[in-house]
């Protein structure tokens, strides 16, 4: 996994403490970033190895649809300004695992606290067996990238670069989004 980390940010792996997520987080203040409430700049890029977890892909679909960022999503200071579901093929949720689904979405918004504005951007995908599976990590059941940065003249382009240029294996988030759009067209 590769991610663009702004200068003066510290990075740390996510895989500590028995977490099923693999990846990294980065921030000028990692302790505060862990609250993931939109008040501190930072980024997190994570994926879940479905072979290691050993659960059916249907459950990754549910995890992607459920807010992976509950504190940011429920924060009284944060608001979405853009939300887009790129693909939403609901799985059958049966024992035979027929009709396996995939899901991908992105969102962005702002968090305002004491007059200070941070902008955030987010991408999540549960590739199941759709086209996203062919471009990303072979065993990934879930991808998630979130970035929060102080508002400023170039923050939107910087957020997009940090978010969309994050790579999982040879595939960037931009590649995963294109594959999700292809999956949506396939129906």
C-alpha cells in the first residue's frame, strides 16, 4: 500500500492491537487523529484481507454501506457537502453465496469548530467479485481512505490527490472508482 503523506505529518501502521484492518494513518497529531472527529488533519488508508478474516464477502458489503466513519459522520461539527454511491449491487445474503454484491461510494464535506474549518474526503469499496476485485489487492474485501485537511485555497485539489492517488497494490483509488463505475454499468 502507498499513500501520499503531507510534509510534517507522522505516520503509523493500523495493524496494531489485533485489528483486522491493514494500512496506515498519518497526521501532525496521531493521538488526536485516532478520535476521527474531523477536528485534526490526517489521513487513513485501510484494507481488510478477506482470506485472513474468513467471512463471506456479503459482510464486507454491509460494512461498506454502514458508516465506516461513525464519529466523523455523527459529529455535530461535520457536514457532508457531496455524497455519491458509485455502485450498489446488493448481495443475496444466502448460504450458497449466489448473487454476490459490490459497493463503492465517496463523499466529502466540512467540519467547523470554533471558527476553524477542516475539509474531508472519503472513499469506501467492498469489491466482492466485481471488476474492483481485478484491479485491487487480490484478497481485499474492503477498502477505505479518508483525509481531513485545514481549509485553504488548494485544499480541494490536495485532498483529491491524497485520496485518489492512494494505492492498494498496483491500483489507485482512482482505478478502483473506474472499476466500480464499470461494475455499475454491467448492472
